[in-house]
C-alpha cells in the first residue's frame, strides 16, 4: 500500500484559487470583445506597464533583437530548432492521406488538412521562455499552417531579444509584444489591428490557461493547461541528490507547480527530502521552488514496481522522470503521462529546451485522455466519399433507407430512396423504406 511521507495542498484549496482566476478572466475577455484594441492597450499598461501605438513588432525591431544576441546564442537557438523540426517532420511523415475502395464502386478516404491560422503564446514575463516558440511555431510550420501569429510579453520593459529571435527564426509570420489574457484574447477574438486566428497554442500562467479554456469552441486549443507538473519515479539505483535536483528543476516554474517523488525505497525518499532542503539553501530560484515544494510537493513510498505504476497512472503527471533499474518496465506498463524521460542520463530539462520532443504537454490529469502538442494537433483529418457506379449507389441506398426508417428519419430515407429509384430502377414510393 502506498505511503505518503509528504502531501501538498488539498483539492478544495486549489479549486478556490481557480474560481478567483475564472472570474477575473471572464471580465477581461468581455472587455476585449467590447472594446478591442483600446482594451488590449489598457490591459497591457495595467499588467505589464507596456504602452505602444502598435504592439506588432516591425522588421527593424526584430533585426535589432537579433543583433543583441551573441553568435553562439543564435547558433544554440538554431540547434534546438533543428531538433524540434526534425522530430516534427518525422511525425508528419507518419501521417498519410488514404483512399480505399471499401466495396465495389464505393471509395472512401481522408485528407490531413492544416489549420489555416494559429496563435502561439510564448510566456516570458518572469523568464524569457524562448523554447516555447520552437515548440509551437515550428510544429505548426511543419504541419503546413499558412499564418502563424506569436505573442510574448515584454521582459524587463521591452521585447525579450531571445524570444523575438526564436519566434523569427522559427518562421512566425507576425510577432507581437503582448502578454497575458490580453494576448490570447486578442488573437482569438480579433481586434481592428489583429485578424483573429483559428487555434490557440502554447503554455502560460493560470490566467492564460483559463482564458484558453473559456475561448475553446470559438477557437481550437492545444490543451487545457495547468501549472507545470513533474513526477520522479526512482529506486536505489540513483541517489537523493539526483532526485532532488530533478524535482526542484521543475518546481522553479512557479509556486503552484507539483513536484512528486514516487519510490519503492523509504531510505531514498528521506535522503531526497534532506537533499531538497540542502539545495533550496543555494538554488537561485529557491524562493519560488520552495513555495512549490511546500504547498504542492509530495513523497510517496510504494511496495513494488507494480504499485508504482498504479500510483503513477493515478497521478497522470505531465512530466515523468523514470530513474530505476528497469526504466522500460514503466514505458511498457504506464498509460497516463505527458512525456516519459527514461533513465538518469536524460531529464525533463532536455525535453523542455532542446532534445526535439514537444514540451507542451497535458496537465491536471488530462494525460488520461490526451497526449501533448504535436504536428497532428494542427491537422484536421477530414473524410470524403465517392460512389462510382449506379449499382453501388442503389445497393448502399437500400441499406441506408431501411436504417433511416428504423430511426424515424423519413427525409434521410428519401435521400437514399431517390438514388435507388434513379440508379437502381426500383419504383419506391416517397419516404418509405426499400424492401
């Protein structure tokens, strides 16, 4: 039976926080819809202290941002983007349009059609998270999206050069310096200066995530996102320092980021908890990471690998770092996770920044029913049908007519009957089933 050596805040407290966010976001989105650009400007000034005539960056501003980076910075960005692009292309290549004759004269198929326009949110008010530009813009480009808009907040009172460079090098068509709900609201709802998009993607804080949730349906979204989550699954093949480092490396995302250790060794669990306290005394981002660990950190001790799998699937974490003697056991048996990082040689940071898999992943237990952002999220798999012969139309029409009448849909049945009459030569009265 799983034993909790440490628990985080209870579900009721988390729900209360979410209710406050929901109410705030409702008001902001209503204001953007009513006042457009004027609301966006007021919100940008209020939340980011950022006022401009136009929030879209000019070519000159983009070039200025690139010029502020060292050649090595540009080289590193290009390297990371190449890895993301290569993996996204392999994903795209795995998807095929199909067309098959399922019965004589009846041809069915599907086409994978890119979404026409996408808005990519790149968080950057607290840290300049340029990696999010790679993950969204490049993946959309590989899918074939025609118009890609990016928004990122100002960083220290101006556009963040590294984020702008990443957006530009990834291939964004429009780069805007806007943050928060005002950014995703403008992209989804449109204003006089910004054409609306068909889909929103990218991570963000609790307010951005709630805005995407409220806008879903008016536009598509990638995921219902919550705070960054990490689960470390470990046995005594690794030590407490490694476990603590990987937990705190994700806890620094924000004060509400869950970081959970799942182990079959109480000794390792207690060593890890001690190491966390040691590292928090020296970690530059300790103020945030400590709050996350105190409020959302958990330590769970299990009896076996089998129980660890059951607990891991219950948790359904965004990131799952597996550091055990048999990491493939978890690859072969786990079903609920955003991404797996198998073995001590890899870690979540590799996936976040450079290795090539996408870092926009399911949170809040949504890994039970979806994977993360990938090239397929930007593609609509749309079906079509062709009936090539009179005989095929009449044959399928007779089946269709009888099935429609079972449901009481006489109009549907007549759509079939008219084709049975015309292509099959049968004199079926109006809106009665073929015999």
